[in-house]
């Protein structure tokens, strides 16, 4: 069975500090990978998606970047956090060519 | 760009009652999905309904899709307290799942 693991579960970071969030998917080769952001009580906004290693497409510019260094790994990062980066970050995956998206448990980020 | 939106921000019912959440979208789609998100968790897919389908069922859930009016509904019968969650519709305009646009969500509360 496929599993998706996100880390950390929660972070409290200072404005201007760097950030790195990680996600791994086990049990599935060559998945599509996604990063979503959700403001408290808000909708899910897709940030990035990747259909293969080393290839990442940006959907929304939020002063964040993403990388896919391995087939099963997706990293979200920034060198300088803003207050507006606070929220719930969700990693997700879908099989190639399939529509259902499976979400991780998310990382709660608070920027102070 | 696509816009998927649920038509009610919040709904409240008593346990055992039925409830319907509606969703409208703006452009052509290949499929529409309904997701449920419980507090502090990632969303989980409930139903995927393709553009050539008019109705789909999953246990107590029934989704409809009307491509002429660009709308969908999700009905839940015999609601339970554990159905309390935010319900999102999400649209895609390709079959690869790479770009999923979520609506703002409807918060459903099922009271005992």
C-alpha cells in the first residue's frame, strides 16, 4: 500500500528565516506530486506540481520554491519567510494519468 | 482559469437528516471530484465523477454532474456526527490530474 509522509508536523518560524518542508511517497513509482497551501479556514491552493524527477511546475508565485530530488521525494522551501506564508501545507500525490489525489497529513506553519 | 465554488459557506443539520452541498464551475472540465476534510487533517476524496457521467454513488453519498449548467451536487443521506467536516469540490480540465482547482469549501456540521 502507498503511504505519504510529511515532515515536520508543525513549525513556528520567525519572519525572514528559511524554511524546508519535506514529503515522501512510498509504494508507488513515478507518482505525480503536488504541494498545496491552505490558509486557516480557506480553500486549497495548488502551489507546485511535478510529474517526474527534477521537473517542477509552479502554479502560484508565493516566494516559495519546490524541488523533486528523487522519484519519491518532494521538497518545499524558501530562504526568507513572510507572515503571509503561515498556513497549512499539504503534500499530495496521484498516479500518473489518474485523477484521484491522495493527501498527506499536512504541516501547520506559523510565521511570527 | 477555472473557478470551482461551493454555493453555501456553511450548513447545519441534525443527525439522520439528509443534506446537499452544491458546486458550480466556470469552464469545461474532464472530471469533478468531491473531497472531505476533517479538522486538522488533509482532504480525502469521496467521489470522482467524469464529464460524461451524470451521477455517481458511494454508500450514503451521491454526486451529480450537470455539464450544461456547469454544476454538481453532493448529497449525504442519514447523516452522522462524523460527517462533520468541510466539503470541497475540485475540478480538473485534463485527465492527468496535474491541475486540480478547489472550491472554497462548505462547512457541514451534523448535530446530535
